[in-house]
C-alpha cells in the first residue's frame, strides 16, 4: 500500500503464506486502506470465520461456492461509480 489508496482488498482465509486474517489485522493496525472495501471470499463457512473477519475490518464475508457472484457484482458497481 505504498502507492495510492486501494478501493478493494480481496482475501481468502487460507493463503499460501499466512492467512487473510493476518492481512486484515495488519491493515487494521497500520491504519492503511481504511476507506477500502475489504472482502473475504472463502470456502470456510463457519460463523466464527465471518465474525473474526468483520472484527478485523472486513466489509463483506462471502462463501465461494454460493456467493462468488456477489463479489463480481460488487466489483462491477464499484467500477461503474468511478
């Protein structure tokens, strides 16, 4: 986040190195990308994952199998408003 401000940050709970929770926590602690829409898109559907995501600053928590279309819709709306 050294150049410009992100409009959208999209993470999964499980990443190759670390987790989406760590990304959200780092953003929250640094104060960077406060205005960005933060989306967690994952296969992990347990309520705890959603709760933790929101507590770490996620704007949306979506499940890949059923909600991927919502992410595409969100991106389209964001792009249209620019």
